[in-house]
C-alpha cells in the first residue's frame, strides 16, 4: 500500500491534533505532533533560567534531547528522557511556545528534525507550516479553521479536565494573540498552502471532520492502484 504524507495545518484549537491522531490510527500511520516539539523546547527554556534570545536557544538546543514516542495511550513527548506530555500543555508553556517557535534558529532546527521523522511517508503530521514548509510535497494537505469562540471552548474543556482554572475570556484572548503571532512571524508563518483543502470545523464533531479527512486520504492511497 502506498504510504503518503498527510499534512494538517491550522490555528490553535481548530481540531488538528484530535483529527490527526484518529486519522493516523485508522490508517495505521504514525502520528507526529510537531507543536509538542516546540512546547518541549519552551519548557526547556523556562527551566534553564536563561535570557530569551537566540544565543540562549542555541545553547539549550545543544544540551536538550527532545523525542516523540508512542505507547498504548498515544504519542508521548520526552525532554531529556523525561515524559513531559502533560507539562507542556500548561498555560505557562503555551504562553511562550509561539514566541520561541518564531525564532529562526529554533524553527529551522525543528523543521529539519520533522523532515527526518516523516521522510518515509506513512505519517500524519500536524502543525502550522507542515504543508507549506516542512512537507510542501505532501500528497494530502488539510487546512483547518474554526471561529475563535469555538476553538476557545474546546481548549477550555481540555484545561478544565486537567484542573487548570482559567476563564473562557482568557482563553479567547490567548488564542487571538497566538493567531496574530503565528500568522505574522517572519519565519514560516501560519498560512494555507495553495493546494490545501480548507475545512471549517466550527460546527463539526471530531467524528465528522475525521471522516472527511480519512475519506480524502483513502482516495489518494487507492489511486495508486488505478
């Protein structure tokens, strides 16, 4: 069977991660959460106590080991062999992840790692620049969008489930700021690839958006036999 690369991009809370995980599982593909890599690096910086600049980032990159793993519960993120899958989802890490990912050195270093992870295909990779910069040759590119309110409600539910107290208004403000930073950074900004398929998930369930992406993927995979 043809192993393709599926790139799912979009702003925070649009459903990238949930959809990518399910599609990967249904196709028996590897799921790669690129955002987790930037979050892990942000955590490494927070722990370092170093200044917020490229020189600090270079030092941290040289002395940090960021890995993605899989187990029965899904993808795990490791920082220097420590499972930080939950720690990287805290508001403090979220606050800095976008700014750090805009640094040219960090961005290019992570993109190189991501290309190695997905170069053989058979992967579903989600992020902000997968279809435009990491894998512009991906056979299927999806760009998810949703209203800020819909995205904030989803993120709020995730935080509440983890006993993190925050208001809907605060989450909406954070998402708006993240949207602006991701779309206006100099290096690999968030944008839709010309050949990406746009899906508005504001009123879609995870099952509905997953089915749409899965069906598109199977058509491409099966076309190799025509």
